[in-house]
């Protein structure tokens, strides 16, 4: 991208800053911009380039979902609770890409505390899908996805706990990767569900994703769940031959909830892979339908514990309540008004399933079903190298359509959640359109096979043009 | 699987949240819907299955018990709403 010296880093940054100023009011994808600091880093990048001191990501602007701590730059997690929080340190993934010369331009909008599938729960307002401004971009990394899709930033970091990178990538027509659990550090990533959260990337192609992932991933002693494994060169393996690879098609992914036209697009994508030499076979993941209830026990349970730290004492929102002089009231009022509705629902659900008398029936049972789901995938991967299916049941839905019915909203995650429960890496890449709305196809591989995900996607993207399509914001449906 | 408003009030108190009036009714209904959905897990036979707390088979890493952090209290306390001389200030706990 920046390899040829036809343009300076400062010019590139100014172009993106200009595009954000012109178009972000339509989609609301950024919460905070750090333009001055970014331009200064760009100036330094140009100087470095002139003296031949070039790092792998020198001068590349990126955005970060507002869930990663960025030193000196406000980090809100999409919540009133952290609306004025300025971290005193960088998350490791942020530090990693910074050290390789990347330039943070801003923090993107997201569902509050990463809880949501539509970016409608953000304290900072919903994000609009650049393909249709009345529709959601998906969530919870909706801001990152929308910004990349509209060309406001070339690449963004997000997080995926139940599909929060892949689903918005599918809804906005871009490439979204959730690495293996433990591949990227969670240090400095504001915790939602600690056994499920994973940092990942939203970009316009597998190639861009590979370049960034190489620098972002890696063992971190500060994260006790970080895995001590070398990071391969994803870029070098992008064009490896895929003839003879076997991909499984789980029959459970093609259920009655799946839109019929969307199913056809997935079958089209399968035909493209067949033309590249990939073989397909039908497989079964018998416990897949249980992945949503399993997740909605485990994730809220972990979130109720992780969000206990928000007490308005050491950081975060403190409710200023005159006349009250009672610590308990302080906690109650600060948390009641600092958190939004979905966050409170999940804290309550989590507290319930962990409470005395219910722990065995709910939480322990969910952990056992999680084991069953994991066994399904282990069995499947004895026969196949990867698994393919839709990322979502439908294209992007309208803002307001599902927000009042939590269970309907939760069902959005049916195809993505299982890979989080098992810690598997997965990618979503564009494979077509339905009525002008992008569609994503998802591939899942065994642990630490991100190179295969990127390799398959790259070769697909060499043969197709879906990932090069960009919304024309001037013609986007924006009926007021 | 519906829960009573009193159950919700109790659970809320455990997590330091407080609902009243219409909000309490709405949350009671929504949480009941969610619990109804997760009831599906009850029909699964898991007698011989070990629980999976974590996607990878990992053990907690340990390290040498050496001091590696530097005291940065003043920097960290910049985010506190109310602090003084290195202490966090809270409403009175004891009379």
C-alpha cells in the first residue's frame, strides 16, 4: 500500500482526516479523533522513510475500537461509565502496531462494553451502515466496520466475543478476522467475557489483514491467557496453493432461519472455491443450535464479574447525588445511571446464573455443553481442513428493528458464537449482494490456522471483486 | 421460565443495580424471556461431560516473585473523580 513513495504519510493522513470530516456525520463511526498527534507521527514517518528507517507498518493509519486502552487518548468502551476515562497505558496490541510504525487516527464507536450486535447500544449514538444509512452496520465493532467500509480508514482493530468482528464485516462488505483465542494479547482490552474475548482486524482484504496481524499478534507475558507460539509470516503464505484442501459444510448452518437468497450467495462462494481446487463435503455439528443459549449463560456470567470493577471510585462515572452520604447508594446510583439497558440485562442474567442454587443448573451445565460443542468441532476437523457457512442469517437489518427484543437480537449470532466458545479462528469476507446490501461468507479453521483462513480468502479475492466494492455515500439511501 | 419482580430486585442488589416501577416490570419480563431461551440447555444429557471453562488447555503461568512494577499512583489516580493525598474519597462508611 504505502510501499511506493508516490505519496507522503502526511498527505495520506490529511486525506483520511478530510474524508472523516466530510462523511462521518452520516455514519457516526468515530467517537474520538486524535488528528494532531496522528499528523505529527505522519511527519515523523516521512522523515524516517527519507532516512531509510522503515518499519513494516510505517505511516499506515489505523483506527481502534474504543475498547482498547490508548495512552492519553480517551477510551470510552461506548459507555457513559467510561465517557471521560483516559488510560495511562496502551493495550499491548496497540503498542505492538505502534512500535511497527502504524499511526492511530481515532477510536471507533461500538456497542456499549461490546454487548450488542447492531451498534445501537452505544452511549454515543448508533452507527449507520454506509450501504444504507437506515440500517445497522452490525456490532459490536460497528464503528470500525463502517469506517473501513466507507474508506474513512484503511484498517481497524476490533474485538470479537460472539461475532462482533465477523458479523459487522459481513453487514458492511469487508473482511473481518477473529484470531484464535490467545493469539493476540487481551492486556489493555476492556474485558467483557474473558474466556471468549479476542482482538482482531477489520480490513478491505485478506492481504491487508495479514500484514497487520503479523505485527499485532504474539505472546504477551502481561496476559495470562496469551499463548506462547511464534507468529508465522501470514503474508508469505497468502498465495500458497489450496488444491486438495477439504472444507466441510455443516448442515446445521443451513437451517430455516437462513435467508434463501443469502444461502444462494454462499453456494456461489463455494463454487468459486471449487474452481480454485477446494473439495467440499457435508458435515454435522449436532450441538450448534445450543451455542446461543450456552453463550448467553457464559458471556453474561463472565461480564457480571468483569463489570463489578465499575464502582465510580477509582475511575469511571460517579453519580453526583446531593444529600446522599451512603457508600451503597453511591454504588447503586453510579452503576444504575452509568450503564445502559443491554449491559444491565447481561449483568443481571450473569448474576442470576452464578447465584447460589442456580450455578449448577445454568453455569456448570453451560460449560458442559461448551465441551460438547468443542467435541463436535474436533470430530469435524478430523475429516476437513476448514468449515464454511454464512456469517449471518440475513443482510443488515434496520436500526430499531430488533433492539426491543433481546432474544431476537441474540439469535443474530447463531453462526458466529460457536467459534468463540471453542476459541477457533474465523474469518468473514464479502461474497455478493442482496438488494444492494453486502453478504459475508464465513470460514472457520482449527486453532492457530489463521494462515489458512487468510490464504483461502486471499485466493478467493484474487478471483472475485466483491471486496473492492465501496458504497457511494452520495447515493446511499438516507431518507430522513 | 419467568421470574418474579422480587427475584429481580434481589439479583439486582447482588450486582449493585436498582430498578423501580416500569423499569422493574420491563427488566423482569426481558430477563424471563432470556431465561426461557437458556432453558434449552436443561434438556442436554451432560452426566459424563467435563465442564469447559476455557477454550485452550492452559495452566496459570507463574513467574519469579520479583518486583517489576513502578509506583505510578499519581498517574493512575488522574481518572478518579475524587481523590486527595493519594487516597480515594468515598461517602462515609463508618459513623
